[in-house]
C-alpha cells in the first residue's frame, strides 16, 4: 500500500495528505503449478535530539538481557509483547526474509512511487529487527537519516553513519522532534494490538507529501486448487497460529484492515496490492519457483521460532508437543504437490 502527505504547489496530484504503504504487484489469480512429473523433492536448482519522549529508554544491562524460554531467547524490554525469538537462528531467518522481499520487489527496497526529485531526509523503519533494511536504505540514500526502532537490541554496532537504532515500543506515544518523509514497516502483523492508534501516530508524524509503506503476510495459508485440505498439518498449523494471535489481541490477519484504517486516520492516495509467496517450488513460473524455494527454506528453518510461544503460551502445548506436531508441517511445506502460499 502506498500514500503521501499534503499537496505542495509543485507536487503531483498523487501526493496529498499523508498516504499509505505499497505492497506487492501481482494478483494471486492464475499462478500455474508445474506438472508433478517435472518436480523432484531433492531439486535445489535455482542525533541527540532524536530520541522518543518518556518511553525512550537507554540501552542498559536490563534491556540487553533476554528472556530464555523453551531453548529460545526473547526480548526483555516490554517482555512478552513480541512473540518471536531474537536469537541468532531467528536473526538469520529475518535476513533471509529480506532476500525474499528483494526477489518479490525486483531488488527494490520499497515500492511506493516516490518521485526521483522528492527529497527524503528522514526515514523511520518500524520494527527494524536486525536492521538490514535500514542499513541498505542508508547505504543507497546517504542524503537521508534512517531511524530503526525495535524492542530487541539485536542490531549491529558497525553501520552506515546515517543510520540510528533505538530500542523502544512503537505502541507508546510518539514524540519525535521532527516528522518523517518516509515511514516503512514490514512483517509487523501480529506485533501490534491497536493498528488504528499506530496509523494515527504515523499520520501525525509524517511530513506533507511524505509516504508510508507497509507490507505484511496474512493468515490463513492460501491454496486455490484443493491440494491443501483441512486434514493437512500445514492447514491446521495455520489455523492454530491465527487463532492464538486473535486470542491475545494481535491477529496475524491485520493487513486486511490496513487500507480502511489508513483512510480513517486521514491518509489519502492509498494504493493496495496483493501478491503471494509460494510455500515451495510448486509454481511453473521461474520467478515464483525461486521465491518459493527461498520461502520454504525460511519457513522450515524458522518454524519452531514462529510457533513455539504462540502454541505454548496461548494454546498451552508443551515444547515436546509443538516439536512433534511441526515434523509433519515441515514435510508438507516441502511437498511440491501441495500448492499452498502465504498471501501477501
């Protein structure tokens, strides 16, 4: 989805009061699966005044500590808000996810139509994670200052001089000293409990003519040809994760409401697109086949981290029950005869 801010005399009619995010660029309709006899399961081809107000907390020993649970580590600051790990294995998955986004977007870091002559001086990366997007943007745009905000202090210390990382909770009131020309948020679904409040804060903190872009996955997992059924563990996993996220008030289908919530906040010129990430190499299209290969790696390697807290804390499963269940989920993620995908 993509939007902008209030119109300027020299700006195009597209750039009117803060608008919303840009997403993917292709409909999920018509993606053809490769013939089963051509698929082989073993085929592997292919500044000082820039802090938040009262909620901003300096990086102290308490913040640098992590919560340890079921063999994984989680953020300690605002413990329990974000239900995914922050350890090395998860960080590797996040960096691989960045590569998948690059494949989806043709190597571009964003998709909203920012004009080449548009000056972008201040950028906010919401939920920066490992900071990889913020650092890449900072490298490509040395004229801009990029602020990456996250609950976990997992970002590197060696970074471009125009990139700043802050540990903070974006659900608290925003009190930046200056507004942003571009606000970017990726894979934040399931992280916030009040999206309308987030969009209100973003609207209040974006410059006239500025842009905001969000891109997110949504559950349940999709399938258009009946090859994924309710009897499959993958289908059951999708429903269990979604129901757990809904139960705790941080639903992993929040992206379905972004456009309406942006409009209510005051954003205009909103453009929403839909795409998909295949769960493995099943598509015939070579670009989606490659995307599916990497997505399968991302999901199978990260499945435990994506599932453990939601299934143990919300559905009261034991760690052993979770891992036993995920064995079949991984098998079905890798099965090219199952034509499933993550809606994006």
